[in-house]
């Protein structure tokens, strides 16, 4: 217990008296709370604010920041002078700070004169990551003041705040850099600040560094001053008005390549010096995508420059800091000799995502994290819009279906959440960055765009961006902008609607979209055809139905459908539980949700499924490839939910021998492969053997026609990658033979020859199955200078059937030397999906849980991937009980984590699937193979 001197006791007593005087005589906003008895600062005094969110009676205007990271001591010191605008009289300034040592705090008047000649005390309240500074003189509403703080801390060991990153040169030298990652609530780890998105301000940044490094920040460098002792101070231009989570600064020794857009924006790609040659594709993509976005949004990018930098230690895919976007190396660097077609697509999509954020998120920011989908859903959707326009050869539209299928998988669980959800504390906020915000957000925007037309959608979001630029917005602000534009456009259009109905529907746009954003789940549309009448119903689609589920969900659904007698898409708005549509004539079949443009599952009656199954058998091209893929997806989702027999779904994909498009082909093959993995992990030998035999027989022609090369269009190359990987995993002799031949040649050359990039991972996986092959891959992993190549090596190493090797890999991940800590979540998942490793991975997670939480905070991408990656490999009641018991034992830690519910519900889903479908699968396979 600390010793209290008489002097400090008197000071603390004075603070308490002053606080109560302030509380009695000073005006506060209505959301200010008086201190509760348990709301105590670290020194035992009452903390003057009890809410997680900051009071709104003080607003930051301009930060003047000086930061000096020491890359030898791995500490940083800094000072910040914050110009503040006082809205209500007060003596207290409350703001955020986490793990910072505050050395001094002073309050200055508008002339920068001290309000007090005494050292101001700083109260700390770590539970809310807040500090409070008391001013003996009342801060008066309408006056300008400055808050000046000096502070310091160690560079963070994790991936948030101002943290340390390292890389190794080819010569084996370890070099250190310092980088930031502030989203969502970690700016407070680098400087005391008002760390909420609503508190937008300007930033003037100065960074001190040694002569062998460079400094980067959001804005261009204004000047560099030599300050002595071998130090330089880089001074950057004043930033635009922005939220604290978008501030960024980096000190490193990287090299760059640069180019200029048509409108004069300087774009640079930064990387480790020895990886500089991998930056050129990213520069080309960034230039082209930036020019696209400026034209599409009809708003010029407002900064003079944009840097894209590959950070060696980085947890998420990338971060959209305004003017200084940061990336995991695999998300930015591209080596044409090593990277596959899938790698190229991924890099381009991530760049497209972060550039879209420069408008959605940076220029216009959500008011609070409950609407983070306004940032992430739009950026995810604009990946597809931009790539389809700029890089049509990448066939990104094929990938979009998978995005929506993934969102449906998450959204059809009871543990799902509304797009716009309550999120107050940092853990809840981190969990908002999930499939619902990104993928479901993108899919409902796609549905809305098809409902409004591309022109109406684009015009509406331009209005939204113009209206709220440099400000914050909420859900309803977007709908209001779209409604105003749509009134103008659609009053003069008919199309398949009457103008009166159009006006009514677009007036109700806000009401319609609320049904998609403030309630969770996905609709199931039921269809029964009798003559020319379609009886349509809607309910919530659930894979596991709760006995007490009230089924009170209702969406306003823009339905689309095609029939055997219509060559265009028909439209209808379903706003009730049921409705009846009358067709113009008798038809042979009807297919709802044309091209999967709507976010809903469709279930037909027996006659409807029979007609569509027969259509696929005799003339599958009568439906688009998107319609065929969505039919396959819907049937197997309905099987999982117990709404359709497995026989029906397996019969429907019987047409795949005639399928020529890769998307439906991979959709059907993917389901069969997932069933195989589920059954294989249960050690059900006869069904596993028969299912493997069936897949190899049925898809043999597809497998045999794949070349071991990089020839063909991107979609063909992605098919080759998937199909050959499956064939070798299933021990198909021609595949194993070719892969071993390529692997042996690669080893004989000591890894110097280039393998075909699309099949290299498959080759490595085959090679990793013996001791010498595994050891060679591990050696090459240690010396490779390409993270994309290393990720393929790691995947191959984790495919070993030797449990000792898998245990060694996991331990190497925890050590963090050979295998970087950032790769631990994906490594655990790789081991867990290996039938030999799924119990091993789970035991590892339980044993090292506390260490993992230290490395990856609760709610983060990393910890969520670890939980889902291990837990959802299970499929028995005993395993479920073990999972539940473990998480009960750490309830205090994980009680707020939604991902625990997601993971356990997935296990329940696996158990239910096997109990419903295993015997059906066994019988169906026996009949087909006999």
C-alpha cells in the first residue's frame, strides 16, 4: 500500500472539495453523472465521470502532437497540445488514455498562458481507459483553451496502439520499426485523446527519428529539422478534419515506389527494402482504383498523397488510415513468380477496400461504432464494384456470391446480431468488425443497388457523401439521401412498376431498410405454385430452430423472379407475412431471387424443386451461372436446417457433370468436400471411403483435364487450384504422382526453380507428408523473403499427418521467432482442420489460453479466429460439453464475447446434421456406387 505524505493528503483533500464545488456550481450536460462510490481513480479519489463514453461538453479542435519513438530502448515519449472548445462551464477535462504515463498536465488560455501556476493532478480510471484533469479556474463556455500533456510508454508488444514490429534481412539481421494501429479504440494507447469517432479534429504531427530511418504520417512532409544528438524532426502538414482512429505514424527504414494519378495525387507503396520488387503491382492497382473512385463518387480525394505500406507484423488484413494505409504483407505485396491468381485477386480486393474507405469511413464517418457497417459494408461492396469496372479479367463477381453465402451461414444462426447493434465497451466494439458488418452489409447494399438501379444508387451515395463530408452520419442519414434522389429519378420512370407504386415504395425505403439493419437474421421465402398463382410466404431462416422462437420477424423484401416463359426479370415487394402473385400465363418452372441479387433463401414446394432439378438435368444453361450456384447453395442450407432431404439436394447437383462454369461447379464440390471432412473427423470409415470414391469418380473428368500450369483465365486458374488440391488430398494417384515429381524437382534445385503458382501449395502439401520433405519446407520457410510463399509453406507444414510435427509447429508459433505471432490464429486453424490435428489444436488453445489473450485481445480478429477455427471442428455431444465446460471455467473473461455463442452453435449444427443425414448419405452412396 503506498505511503501518503501530509502534503499529498492535503492536495487530495483539496481536490475532493473542489470537485464537489464544481459539481454544485458548474453547469454540465444532461449525460454527466456524479461520481459513484465505486467510481474511484487509481489514487482512491472519486473520478468525475462514470460512463464509458466521454462527456460531450468539451470538444477537441486541433491536436499538436510531437512523438519520439526510440527503436533501441523500445519506448516512446511525446507531448500533445489539444485546442479544445468548451460547450458548458466546467472544471474537468475527461479524455482517453491507456497504458500511458502522464508526466505533466497543464491547461492554457487562448493566449497559451497557464491558467494555474500549480501542477495539475491527473486522475486515472483504467476500467474506462480515461483520465481527468482538474482546472482550478472554471473553463468557460465559448472560450478557447489548450490542454497540454507530456507522456511516455513502452512501444506495445501487440498489434494495437503504437507498437513494435521487426523483420529479418537476407543476412539474418533483425531490424526494428514502430507503427500504429488505432481502430477502433487504440489511439489512446499512443497519446491522450478524445478517442471516439464523433470527436473529429485536425492534427499537426511532428516525429523525431534517427538518420537511418524515415517517418511517415497521414499528411505530406512539410520540412525536416536537425535537432542535434543525431536526431531529426519531421514536421508534417496539417491534416484534414478526421476521427482519432484514422491518425497514423510510422518510423522505419523502408523503400518505396511512387506514381501520380491523373488528378495529381501522389501514391507510394512502401515495403521492407529487400521486398521492394514486390510493390509494383500494388502501385498499378492503387493508381487505377483511385482514379475510378474519384470519378464514381464525383468527389476528388482530398489529400495530396496516399501511402500504402506493408507492415511485417500486422493482425488484420489492412487499415484505412487517411493518407497512410497499412497492410499485412500478404495483402499488399505481389511477386509474379510466386503469387497465384487467387493471391492477385486478394491483393487487388484489399487495395480496393482501403481506397473505398477514404470516402466511406474517412470523409464520412459513422457517428458511433454501432453503425460500423456504414464503413465496412460499403468498403466491402465497393471492392466488387471497383474491380468489376477496373479489372474485369479478375472476375470478381464470381467471388461475390461466396461473400453472400458466407454471410448467410453466419446470419442463419441464433447467435447472429442486427447489422446495427449495441456496442459500448472496447471488447464489444472490436466484435462489431465481423461477417455481419462486412459481408451482410455488402450483400444488402447489393440488393439495394439492384432495387434502385445502379444510377439511382450511385447518385444517392454521392449525395450522402457530399452532405456529410468531414462529419459523422447514422443509418437514417444514408436512407434519407437515397430517398431524395430516388424521388427525383423514379417519378419519370415506369419500367416493370407503375409510377404510383414506385413513388410509394421509394417513400418507404427507410422503413424497408430498417427491416434489414435493426433486426438480425435472414428471410426464408416459401413458394407454392398452383396454376398461374404463386403463394409466397416469409419467415426467419434458422439452421437450429429454438422451441420458444416467436417467429415475429418481418422484412420488406424486393423479390425478383424468372419463369420458363419470361426472358426478363419480374419484380415484387413483399411487405407482409404472405402474398399471392398471379403470373401472366402457365409456366413450367419459376426461379426466385434472380442472379442471387437478393439476400434471402428460397424454398419451393415439391413440384417446384422437381421442376428445377429436371431443368438443370436437361438444359441447365436456361438459368444463369449465378442462379445455378444459388440453387445449389439454397438446397444444402435447407438440408442443414432440416427443411429438405439430403437426397433431394444430392439429386439436384447430379447435373454437375454437364456444368461448364466454375462457380456452380465449385459450389457443389465444396459442399461434398465439407461433408467428407465432417464425417472423416468422426472416423466413420465406410461413409468416408464411399464419399471419397464417389467424388473422385464423379468429378474425374474435371480433375483430369486440369493442367499443372498457370495458363487460362483467372476463374479457370482458381478452379485448377481448388480441384487439384482436393484430388491430392483424396490421394488420387495421378495427382499425387505429378505433385511428387514437381516437388522432387523443386527440392533438387534447392528451391530455385519456379513452380506453377496456382498449384504450388498443393505440391508443397504432398511433399510435406514425409520427414525429409517436411524438414526441407520448414528450412525454406525460415529463409523465404515472400510472405505469400511462406503462407503456402505453413499451410503445407500444417497438413502433416504426424502429430509431433503439428505440436512443434504450434509451439514455434507461440515462440514468435521463426513463425511470427501474427500468424498464430491462422496456424491454429490450419492444424485444427487437419483430422490429425483438431483435438491437438483445441488442447493447445485450452493450455495456452491466457497467453493467447495477452497476444490477441478479447473481441479481436485473432481471438475470434482461434475460437471458431478450433471449436467448429467438433461434431459430438461429448465435444460440445467439453467446449461449454471450458468456456464456463473462464466465464468472467468471455461473458461478453458473442463469438462463444457462434462457435458452440456451429458444433450443435454439426451434431444435428450428422444425426439427420448420416444414414441418408450412407444409403445414397451405396446406391450410386453399386
